[in-house]
């Protein structure tokens, strides 16, 4: 099912009702007693050549969602189609045939690279597995990939420990590009890097996207960097998408209380504006994904919670052209719904308009 916030271009990636549950077992017989609902009914599309940013707190299910889309995890339920191929239903043989068109850039470049392999061997490994190129052709391809990501060809016989974090991430990006993929999941590719290097890697990803026509799912908790690279942004909370919108709409007019709280925490470069900003302080802990709330997942921390929020899970619905949110504040019946604790009428402005220290 295509989401209403998608680009007008045909979708390259279609995710419909994706669920990824991990079993909880106990006792000597390891009987299943419950599930950790890491990803719970997620749907979106990504157009060819687009970058969709996926943001949220640590532990909200962003990385698990990316891995399930690529079938590094086998989804519990839901459908994933990439370039018309049913990835979620593919057999092992079919999946191997589809691997070249979908790749991943991992968060930790040191952990994702084999320390016993040289740069040339790391970048060339996908070519060994999926192509019949000659040795000379593989070497030419490896050198061209090193050029594309800004690595000196003279480094081809060096090992990962001889490089900086940014250089190691460039090696990982070159490996992901080896088979000319159409879709790449970037799983927090800058989180383990120095701040001075992060912008270089993001700029490299943008240049490669323009050069090779790539489509990205860019997973990150760095909202400033996501604003720089993404065309649209999806906000995730406790395994569910709570808001999905074009970048400028989401950053300029956030509609979900959780998105407003996230954006209020982003530092403002101008100290005069920063001094006058009002932060939204959320109190309480994120609920356990093994026992999510019955209604809205954010109801335990939301400063604008209503009775209906604790009883009924809101659907992700369109509230403006291309802008979707899963919040009862935007239901037509909200005006008559019972509010708790004297909460004011719903506010849909920017986080700066929200008072300091609001509590759930």
C-alpha cells in the first residue's frame, strides 16, 4: 500500500504492514511467553532516487526496520517489495539473486569490516560472490570504487586497522556500491564518526546518489543531518511510525507531540534564537516494547494526552497534502473527546510555541 506522503515518482521500495517480533522464552523448555515488538505495523514507500530519513530515540526500532526490509532478519509479518520484487517472500535462492540490488552501510565501520582482509579484498568480496569478472576486471572495478569514495588506490593492500573511522566508513560504502545497487539502507552511518568527519561522509553519500541514481533509507538520530540529506522524514516511536512528511513540512510544522518534542531538543546555531527557545521536556520512560500501551504508544509521556489516547490506537492518516500523523489530536471527533488533567486545546505549531516543562 502506497503512503499518501510519497513522491509522485513510482516507488522503488514498498513496505506494507511490516512487523518484526522477537520471542521471549522462559523455563527449561524455553517456552514462548511473549514477544518484543521491535517493529509493529510499519508502512511507507520510497521513490526511485529519493532519500527517506528514519528518525527516533535509541531503541525505537529504526535499525531493526532497515534490517528486516533487506531480509537480514526474516519479518514476522508484512510485505516488502523492492523494484517490483517480493523480497519478504523470496526463497533463499531468490534472495541471493536479489542481493546485488539492495545493500547496507553499517553503523560501526570497524566492526563491519573483516580485520584480516585488505581493502581490495573487502571491496572485491561481493564481486567474487556475484559476478564472473576476470581478475583484471575486478581490480579495475575496485580501483574505480576507491576513486568514487575518495580513497587513494595505493591503500588497496592495507588493512582496516590502518585507517581512520571516516576512511573505514568509505571502505564500507565502496563495498556497498560494488554490485551497482539500486537501494541502500544507511544504518546510522555517521553515528560512530567524529563530528568533523560526519559532514564529509554525508556529502559523499549525496554525491554518490547523484552519480549512480541511488535510493536511500537513511536511519539516524541526528535530526540536523537528516534535515540536510532527506527528502522526506518518518518519525518512529516504540516500533511504529507516528509522523511522515516532506522534510520542510515536518521541520517547519510538526504535528505529532513526539515530533515536536524531538525537534525542540535540536540545538539552534544562532545563540540569540537558542536563548529564547522553549523546550518540551518529556517525563517518564519509554514503555517496554514487550508490553506496549493499549492505545497510543506515546500516551504515557504525551503532554496533550486525552482519554481516547489510552484506549484506542491512532491510525497513520493524512492531515495535510503529503503529511501523515498517527495522533488523535487531528481526528474530527477530537473536539468532543474527553481530556484529562485540564489539557489545553491541541497545538499544532512549532516546538518553540510550547511552554517549558510540560509534563505528561
